[in-house]
């Protein structure tokens, strides 16, 4: 596993944690702002790491 794959998996995990907090009220100690922040930054990370990963696979 290279670092681009690990980064992509980490970004997906961050996004899933944010979505879990948004759709369920079980993590009430975490502010809703943090959930939105996780979703946005995780999505940006998924896009950036996905583009880097697929560009490196073509070459």
C-alpha cells in the first residue's frame, strides 16, 4: 500500500465519521459544526487523493 492509497482511505474514513454524526444523534458530544467540517474536508481529500492515485496508475 502506498501513501496515496492510505490517504484516500483516511479521507473516506473522515467523511464517513462526519456523515455518521450528521445522520445519527449518538455522538452528541461532538458539535454539528465539526461534523460538517469533517464531511467537507474529507470530500476534498477524497477528490485530491483519488485524482493523484489514478494519474499515477496511468503512467
